[in-house]
């Protein structure tokens, strides 16, 4: 696992010797409920584990976090069409190409933490494998509605594991309030927050992403609005928040990079 500081962390599970688990405060998903999610499997020191999540955009491309794509040499496959990591009916695809958003490469603060990844052979769409709907360019989510997080990450900071995909409802936090919290945990301004990101609570803790959830989908009304990226104060602790690149801010870049048709909401 990468701890950016003791208080600010990404949600990739880089300690591959440790099994990766489910989102904090979540419940089991039903097969077919998230047909666009993929599990990224990585191999390290002879062991294979789920490493990050991703979201299918087209038959050949999915989106994930930029920090999940920083060491593609570890990644083996992207598995789609499953909720159980042990399901042998997964569509397993090789990773053949990827592009990390160029703004992320220049920043140590996770702004622009988004990447697109190409697979071969293409995904075969069916009732369990489908592309996600994406928002229109620069569209903002509805702050009055909850959002849905799905992933195979830890169920708490250091927990026993489940291989079943977890889901949880989270509230969105307004820009100003989120910026205040980020500033509190990062008084030297090493970590930034801007309007190309989405922020979730609850500040009371108990629900949210954890290690292994990075790159996975944050949706509202079935539309992909965010990509799991980083958070403050560990996983779903009191006072912690989570941040995600706002997908609508990167639609132009995604379209230019993959040169394939997206499914708009």
C-alpha cells in the first residue's frame, strides 16, 4: 500500500502479498449490477491479487486511476463480468496499451489522477459486461443525491477479506467544505483539490473506499461521475473524505486518446 503521508493516502493496493478486500461499510453486489466494472489483477513475488478497479468505456478501453497505471509491468489481466474474484467465467483480457493523463504526471497531488487502458481481445458485451454511461462535458453531479461506490478494496484499514464485490452509498460534499478538509489534513498545501475532482463523505466515517478500490467507479443514477483516487485520514475514519477525478472534466481528453465512441447519459 502507498501512504502518501500518514494522513493522506491513495487507494491502490500495492502490498500484493496482502489480500485485497471490500469497500468500507458496503454490502455484497449482485452479479450484473455493475456490468462495467473490471478487476485489475497484478503479480508480485509469485502471488496474484486484485490490485485496482476500472470501468469499461468501450469494447477495447477502460478507465482507471493514473496511479494504478504507473507500473503496468505488474498487471496481468483485466477481468470483467464478475462480482466474485474466484469466478472462472470472467472475461480475462490482456493489457496492451495505456495513457495516463499528462497533467497527473506533473503533479504530486493526485489532481488529474486518471488513465485509459486498452485490452485485447476486445470485451464481449452481454448482460454481465457493458460499457458505463458517461456524463456530458463539464457536467456537475447533483449534490443533493447520494452516489454509489463499488470495489473489491479493504473492508477497513487492515481487515479479513472477501472476494465478493462490495457497494456502498455515499454523500457528496460541496467544493468549499471539501477544500477546507483537505487543507486541514495538509497544512503545507502539498495536496490540492480543485473543481476537476469530486469529493465524498460521510465525515462521520464508517463508509468509503479503501486500499484496492483505486480506479474503480463512482456513479450517480448509473452514470460514471468519478474514479476512485485518494483520501484523507485513512479509510472511512471519522473526519476522512475521499476524492475522485470528475469524469466530465476529462471527457475531451478521453475521446481524443481512445478515438472510440463513448456511451453518453
